[in-house]
């Protein structure tokens, strides 16, 4: 029944008949068959279950939990193996970085940015850590010490567009329960394609409870838009919302304008990275499996699926704007599956193209699993959301609030991944 529900929802979300490609997803069964095509790879470049990633119809990994091929540009059979380690176990080292196939123009890889390069004056602080067995703070996944208020708002579009778009501000209350009135760091949270910002209220409330002002917002007219996507326009709308929050919004006086993060799932992650490339005020970009697609998957829209790339895309040589960023990158990604099947659009390409410092966590799960509410939320994966929230909140606390987080609750720590979703040790640069 759950599989049938997922299939029906995929049709509703994408607005096209894709039942034939929805036999399963990466969280349906370890080592079981994935999308249509049986125990091998998904037809047309989808993904099988956690057995491995398929590319261009190539077979996925044999056996339960094996890690699949990661090459961003070429298809390949996944390798059989034990998959992710159990809670507290040693994780395998990250596999080789993806690269374009021979004969394809490569996109220049970027190295570490220095403080001199950051023309917004942002300096990456020493991140606080306390050893296990010391004075352990609460798990970052737990609700923080602040009670929160929620305030629906209509924020103005960029000049020239006219009108407003909806959002909700989540912020610590000023009723005696908050330790202070701020200023607090600002986090913008943007939805994936087929979803709206209330579908990620779980993320926004959790982050706000730890001492952040969060704006959940839609950057498009609706969950599903007709015609070609204009992700640059959406990025400029996100920048307009950020500017409004800092200067005219109802909590402008309680926001620390030197500590700004943009976060998003799927298309929302892509928009967050694009906005950071356009505006140096963004200090940190958080991507929950960001997608580099220009619209629906290539089996639906072969002409437009590679349009408007933000990250490097081997199908569009010389592409990407991430080299313009002056922000840190933090990504939780999963392997390609039926909802985001193209290796060239996978989240790993954002890490590949982003300047350092950058962190990438490779998790087991489905692309749609990050959504926590609404229609898309019926495909959600609570364990994957818990991993993403623990990682996100812990990093925000260290990065922006100087809160020392116990080593066990950091990626790779003994208490970080009780469900054994991480497939490899974190990538960092």
C-alpha cells in the first residue's frame, strides 16, 4: 500500500505519468529492486534501492546496502559491499571525486577560499567542540531552549516585479523565555519543486528554537509552475526577502546581519546556492540534496532538464556560478533516484564546484525523503530528516552561535547517526 501511495504521489507531484518508473525508492528496502527495471539499475538513469546507483540503464550494485557508482558524468555498475556502518562503527573513506568522462570539457575545480578572498569580511570562526565524556550539551536534534513565535508575512518581490510572496517568520519569543532579544542569526528556508515552505516547518521551528530567526518562504508562484523554470529570478527573490528581513521586516532589529544562511531542499537548495553566488552577504549555504536540474527529469523534459546550471554539469561544459560564492557550503545528499535520477544533477556536484570550506554528507535515503509535510511529505523519511536536522542544527550552532557541540553529535560521531544512514565518512575541503 505504501508503495502504491508513493507511485500515485509521484504522478501528482510531477504532473506526468511516471508510474512505470516508480517501482521503489532508495528507502523502500535494502538491496531490493529499485525503480522499474528490477534488481538492476532503474531504466533511463534512475536508481535502484540502496544496492547502488544506476546510470543510463547500467546495473546497480548487487547485494544489500552496497555503495553505488558516484561518477557525475558516466554510468557505471555499483560495487557490492556492506554499505554504511552501524551506529558507532567506522565509516568507509569517501570514494574518488566525480569527474566528467574523457572528451568532455571539464569545469575547473575550486580550492579553499581565504579570508582575504571573502570581500564581505566574513571570517570562518574556530568551531567549538567538546570531547565525548565531557560536559555534553543537548543533542542538536532536540528542541532548543527558546520558545518560538510564528508570524505569517507577505514580503515584497524585487524591484520591477511588483507584488508580494508569502512566508512565515519563526523566531525566539520575547516573553521572558528567551535568554535575550538577540540579535540572532538569520536563516532562510526554501522548498523543493512540488512543495511549499510550510512543508519544511519542522526544520524552521527546530532551528528557531536554538536561537535563530528563520524565514520560510516560497520563491515561486506555486508548488508546481508551468513553463520553463527561472531559477535565477527565484534566487533574486530570495535576496529581496533577505534584504527585507534585514531592513524592513518586523524583526529587523533582532537580526545579526553578519550571520546569514540560506537553506533549501532540491530546487530550493539550488536557489540558495544561486543567491549566494549573487550576494556576498550570504555566509553559509545549506543544501538538503540540492538538485542542479533546470526543471523536471530528463526523461520528461530532455530539452530543458540541464538548463540554468548552478553547479558543474558534465552535460553543459563550462557551466556553473558557484565560483562566485563567498559562502561556506554544508550539504546532506543522497544518491540519484526516481525523483532526481540524473547523476549530472546530483547534490555531489554542488560540493564539487563550491569553494571551500565545504562539507558533504552522503546518506542513504530518497530525494523526496527530506520533505516533512504536505503532499511531498507523504514521501518523507523521518530518519533521514532527523539526520539532516541534527547535522544542520549542530553546524549552525557552532558556525554562528559559537556553541560547543559534543564530538559524538557531530558527523561521524558515535551518537550522530543511530540509524546508520551515512554511507561514507564526511567529505570536507
